[in-house]
């Protein structure tokens, strides 16, 4: 279930150099909102500042500021098997993992 989050204001400058704001409403999972809000607080950003930063980066990049990929068939099968707990391999020591990958 999704819950509405606070309404945020994103600032921008108009031709007369007067600050204007536009309202944004969003629904987000409560646990995600709580976790991300604490991250923003730790780095000294308000949620409004973080959203504004995201918008500015989208504008600068003329798209999302990170790469989005659709996994290929093999990756999807491996992800599904992992989520189902199938075909997992465990190592007791990192050296054992590294030794196996060197072979």
C-alpha cells in the first residue's frame, strides 16, 4: 500500500528573476520514505532540495541521471533462481571464493 507524502515545492527562476514554485504530489512506500529521508538528513539535504537536485540533473543530462537497463534473459533467470533460493553457492572464507574464481 502506498501513502501520500508531503507536498514539495520545486523552485525555479522566471524571466523577471522572481522565485516561483510549483507543487509536486507523490505517493511512495512508507519504509522507503523513512529510510531515504534519514539519508537526506545525514547529507544535509531537505527532501525539497533533493527533489530539486534530481530535477536539475535530469535537465542537465536531458534524461535520467543514471543508467537504466533491462536485464537480459540469462540475468533474469539467475535473479529469479536467487530470489527463490535455488542454485546458491556459499563459501566460509573469502579466500575460497577467490580461489574458485581464479580457476
